[in-house]
């Protein structure tokens, strides 16, 4: 099984099973050239996960779906300019960052290719809503202020996906059974999609190399809802980190995690404990200084001060979504500095 899995990954063509047992083909690239490792190239960060990485934070609409009301990122800009005022121009419009690009193939692996890309801004979100954000927004701002090279954020996120099945890494399948998750394979395929064609996707970078500089992970709701998935989460997450490091030929690839601490804290489930545990250097010495987890419970905002009562989407709170990304980016910066 392990040998077969490696071949499948090298060829980037996999046939696998969904959780319900329905077979389908993953659209993949057949290019197998090594990943670039250009120290002077574009710094690439892969942000992966499920719906809250897709992006459900509201920048404009707050509680009661009222523009600018509490729960929106706009509210924070107007009421806490010290911490949020830098996100807007003098006329109140949201700033973009041209030294950070975002590339997101927001179509499912079973659907035709669809890509949204460009400068870091509001709008890389669920249904491409122009006034919603995902963690990439706070992440991009945190990273851009501390690096000199151009930055590319690649989002590989799909709603309702588990680590135990959908993102199941090769080592987990080899050690504990099952098959490699279609969204693990799809994640690598989507990354290939942009990086093998970097100069075409971003003409301003034509002729430039790249370096995969870090991996961000915000996921876990589906695994929290299943005892087997919860019990296996820590081992699966360790395997995910190690398999991606092997894939990218970087045994110390920085990994920044924010816990799936919604609906609501202070409850901490087996999944959150697993996400915190992988950053314990005593338990995982190989991860010392290069895997960091942020306890996201402080980012929770009650439905009474949020746009919705959808706890599994952080109540669509724009501040929560921004803070998740910001914390993930700040931890990444700490790791890049060492």
C-alpha cells in the first residue's frame, strides 16, 4: 500500500473513495519535476483546511446583518483603530497589498477548474463574496510586514472535509488503513497547478523561482463530530505534517496551526487537544521550533455580538476570522526568523 501510494503521488493521478464509498477521479497534473527551492524566489505559503479556511468572516455586515454593526471587521476598524485602522485607506476603503498575492482554485476537485487570484484583499471567501474574508487576509498582513521577498498564498480549502478521510495522508493510510484522501491529493495537485505555471498565472513573476516557505492549517469540525476521527486526529495530523515535509523535501517546513475552537469555548475537545499537542516539543522533538499552534478560543465571539448564530462558522464574525489568520501569520513569522 505504501509503495503504491508513493507512485500515485509522483504521477499525480489518483483514484480514491469518498467517505460514502463512491469512486471518482481526482483531476491532477502529470508534471513530476521537483519543487523549486529558490532562496531568492517567491515565498509560497499553503493555507489548507475546511470551510473556515474557505472564508466565512464578514467584513461589512455585523449583528442583525447591519452594515458596520458589531461583529463585522468594519466595526473593529471604526471602534478600535489602533489595532485595525491600518486595514483601510483614508477614504475608508479596504486596502490591498500588492506584495502579497493570493491564488485560490475555489472549485471542487470533481468540478471544472475555477480560479480567483490577485493582490491580497477582502473577498477571497465563500462564493467569492466581495465583503467576506478567510484567514488568508490576517495571515497575509502579518507575513507581509516582515519579509522582503514577494509572497504567494495558495489556498486549498473545501467545506465539510475531514482529516481522517478527505485529507487522509499517505502515512496514515499505510499505518492505520484506509486510502489516501482525495483532498490530500487534490491539495498537492492544486499547488502544482499554480507553481508549475507561475509566470503564466502571475506575469509579473515570469522567470522567477519560488520556495515553499510554510504551511498553515485551520480545520477540524468534521473530525470533532466523529469519535474515531477524533481519537485518530493527533496521529493523522503528525502524519500530515511529515508527509508534506517529505513531499516538499523540507524536513523543517514551518507549520502554523490555529485550533478549531468554535461553538463555543471554553469547551476543548479531543481535536483541539491534539492540535495543541503536536506543537509540544517534548512529545515531538522533530517539531521543536518549526510547528506552532495557537489556541484560538480567545477569538470566539458570541452570537449576540456576531452576524449569525452559525457556531461552526465562528458566527460569521469578521474579527474572529481575521484574528485566526493574524495569529497563524505571526507564528509563521516567528518560525521564519529562526
